[in-house]
């Protein structure tokens, strides 16, 4: 079983997998509506639109584990994301990314190291994982790395077909 086969639930409650959501590369991001980093939604949406035709899917995972910064219901989260930031990329059901109740997807993702060689717990909202089309974690970007940062764009370009 790969990351692409782990059982997931969409924000509107439907079962899915990364394989169903993305036929190519995937950028998974734990998101929150009331965080200082929330404006990253703008660049995430631009990234999703700019690279969609080349096979990138951005997937947001709402998480309320960091100072309660994602308190909303699924409907409130969807409304906020679509009306405030025009988000069109898929959002999953709210999930824990750290601790005993960590979602199985994040149990696997957190094994991956960042550019400094550090693996382990998610530091904050908007930590990003780039998954290759074959389901391997190829990069981990910490929360303050903007979605339009040259190193993130370069990593996306490297896993997509030319």
C-alpha cells in the first residue's frame, strides 16, 4: 500500500484516496482559517491552477490542533475557503496531524524529512508535502515556506512531466 491508497474523507464526507484525487503529483497542506499563515491560500490556489494541466493537485487538510485556528464546521470551512480565497482544490475532512489520533496519512507523511534532515511532528499550519506521481514523498516544506517560493516551485517542476 502506498500513500495514494490510504483511506481519506473529503470535506463533504465522501470516502476517497489520493489516487482518486490526483492522477499525478500532489501537494498536501494542513490548513487553517484563522492563522497568520492563512493568506497562503492565495498562492496555493494559484499553484493549483497554474500546474493543474501538468498533473499537480493541491490537497488541503483542515486541522484544529494549532491554537484552535480551524474551529469551523465543514460547511463553514468550505464557505470561507471558496468565498475568501476562491479555493477550487480539494479539501479533506478536518484531521489531526500530530499525536495519538494522528490521521494515517500524516503517520506516513511525518516520516519524511525536510531540507535540514528533520522528520517528525508537523510544526504548525501550512506545512507542505510534495508527493510524486508514484506516491513517494519527495519534499517537505515547513510552514513558512510560501507556496510560490522558488524552492517549492522548482520541486513541483521536477516531479511533473515536461
